C-alpha cells in the first residue's frame, strides 16, 4: 500500500501543483490561468482574505494539504505556495 501512496504523492511536483493552483486561482479571480505569473505575490492579483480561504479550501479538497501559510497567502507567490504543498505531501521516511 505504501508504494501506491508514494506513487500518487510523486505526481505532486512543483510544476503540477503550480498549474493546479493557477487553475484554482484563475477560477476564483475570473482570470485566465495563463495570465497568472508564478513569481508575483498573490496580492498583486487582488487576493484578499476571503479569496485566500477559498483557495486554501480548494487545495485541501484537491490534494488534502492543509496550508499553514493560509493567513499570509497574499505575500507569497504561486511557486512558494506550490513548494509548501509539495513539502506537505512529501512522503515521510519509513521507520524500521
């Protein structure tokens, strides 16, 4: 079972997560995902606390990651949020 879990988690690369975040944020902000720059703070796109909460909820529904930076999403870039998601989903080393 752990092999299946690891394989599923390996699908959550920075690029894959960034693309999903762009899709989620694009829908929330009614923008084309291609217009969202990975390296620009989310606040530049007009994200507010309500949008942040909806984005965090969307991420949790999508992959189960519970973002710790939810209150500070506006200051982060899509890449930084993606890195947090990937880190949260990274398999823990197996204990002997």
